[in-house]
C-alpha cells in the first residue's frame, strides 16, 4: 500500500526547541521559512527521501463531512466522539485491534510507538480473514494516517481519510507524502506560542540536519540506511528550553551563507529507493499540495535556493505583477452603484453577519458612541452634498458657456453639434440638481430618524436610575 518504508522508521526523539524556532520563522502567507539568507522550505524530494512516503499518484482530496458517524460505524464498527466530530478515540481504536495497552510513553517518539504497535497489530490481522480482516486493516490505517501522517494535537485520531479507505485496493495510489507536507504547512501557520506541531515533526528535524548541519542538532548513526530518517538521532540537549531556543536563534542569525547545504542528496543511490525514483517528476515543481480541505502552494519560485538554484532578485517580481502595477497607475476602476438606498444592503448584512458582529444578546447603550457615530454620518453627508453641489455648479457654468457660444443665433442656423451639447449639458444639470435635492431630503429624514432614536435611548437612560430607586 506504499506505507512499508514509513512503517519501518525508527525512533527520533522530538527536538522541541528546534520546532519552536522554526515555527517562529514560518511565514504563513508564502508558506516558507524566513532565514537571514532568504526563503527555505522542505520540498517533495525531502518528504520522499526522509519518510519513504510516495509523493506521486492521486491527490489526497475528496468530500469532507461535518459528521463521520455513518462511515465510522459502517467501515470500522466503532463510534465517533461527538455527533459532529471527525475524531475517534485512540484507545478505542487500539482496543478494537487487541492492542489496548499500546500508548505513548514519556519521551517516546512517534516512530518507536508505531513500530511496536505495528508488530502487535500484524499478529491480530494474521488471525483474521474476509470482512473482519478488512475492517481491522482500516482501523490500523486510520491510526497510521490519522495519528502520524495527518496527525492532530492531543489523543483523538482524525478520520477524514476514511472515505479513501473504503476501497483498500486503491489506498496505495494516493500521494500521502504530499498530503503530509500540506498538513504540516497548515499546522506551522498556527500561533508561534504553541510549541507543538500537528503533523509529522521528524520531517522538519531531519530536513534541518541535512540543510543546516552546523547547528549540530542531529547525530548521524547509519550512513546507508533508507529512508533517510533512519540515519539520524537527536543530539540530546540538557539545557533549559528557553536557553536552547535562544542559542538556536543566535546560530541561525550568524550562520555564514556558505555553511548552508543546498544540495545534500548529491550522490544518493536512488536505485535502492524506488519511491524516490517514482517521485522524480514531481521534484522542483511549482505545485499545489492537497490534503482534503487544505490546499497550499509549494512556492519554488521563492525557494530556488532550496533546489540548489540561483535565487532571482526581488525586483524581477515586477515582471509578474505588471498587471497589478498598471492597474494602480490607472487609478483602478471606478465603483458605480445603481442602488437607490442602503437599506437592502444593511438587511442582508445583518442576516449574514449578525451573529459575528453582535456577539452579545443585548448590547449596552453607549450615548457618547452614538453621538460620535451621528457626527461622523453628518460630516460624511455634508461632504457628499458639497461634492454634488460642486458638480452642479460646474455643469451650470458649462451650460452658460455653451449658450454664449451659440451667441443668440436662430435655431435654423444653429450648429447641430452645439445644440446637442447644449441639450446634454442641460439634461446633466437637471439630473444633478434633482440628485442634490434628493440628497438633502434624505439627509433631513435620516437626521430626524436618528435624532428621534437617540432621544428615546437617552430618555431610557434617565429613567433607569429612577426605576432603581423605586425598587430599593
């Protein structure tokens, strides 16, 4: 099914300080790390070489549901946690496989945990056949995918991938490595105050070991093992977490450009790694990564250094954004509305966003806020009126000039073009005057309505202390 190399990975203890520093340097807008020497990011080649997961094949996508109760009950014969949840309990899954005692121990790595869980689960699967074997295999795959590849924080296991496991013969056709990278990028976009990462964190550690060896956070132990994660172990650091974070940050700020390893895989024997050979067509591509509802861009144009290529200067970006620059220089496009009032808009806005805008069931009256709001509306209306008055004055002046140009000539000798211009100006002036009159009328109606409302609210405020006194 394509998980063989991944399931053979050995323990890699988490480097919490390194992960925290990387999160602090993550830019969620362009999905890259920001280092003093430029952008860097793990690529699909890093994923397939380090984890052994395939990055070629079908995108990991499809329909997601608010509730997975039906597929979980039908395919796993289990219950989800909550009616509208996509999570299922880890201990419940393990108990269903007969390995209920398997659990993460203090200091135990993800790979170590899955290794002996796999060994116990295989013994259970060997005793099953037919539908029972398929059910238990899906339970095991949910643990592997939902807890490691697309893992969430905490104990529950995500089951969004369950619909893709219905046909077990097609599970190995999906690009689970690309989904792992998309999920990891999405997790890195969370608050930098959170030290954990929902995803396969060993990928980040080994990626740093290869590309930034001068940090000294990893120690090579097997120089020919594949996937490459098996070649490394974490160099344990007994200093406090805060001290480690500070030292890593200082080192990143002072690493010479020449100490960054841009092409660490030169000389690797790809013939011994068939999963790498299959992934070659996807290496170095400017490509969208899919993980169900998460779709992120692998921005190789920004991280050309990561591919061992020369990085283009930033000014070259103007070539690709010429259209946006031209639009700015043209001052954009004028916004025109045919609506006669804002009432329909405000009604629709209240229906669509009311719950988000008005979070409380009853908002306390703020008289000073009301007054400031009314003053702002008043100044805005006055400005609109003055602008419209200036347009009317300009049109009237042009109309007067047109009449003077005609010079009192008779209509029979009048230039047809001037007559048309005169008519157009007269019509425009009439429309402008009509709009100005409507604006003044609306201004008066709005001011009157808001004043009446404000007076009522103020009266209510004045009555509240009296009512409280009577109650006492």
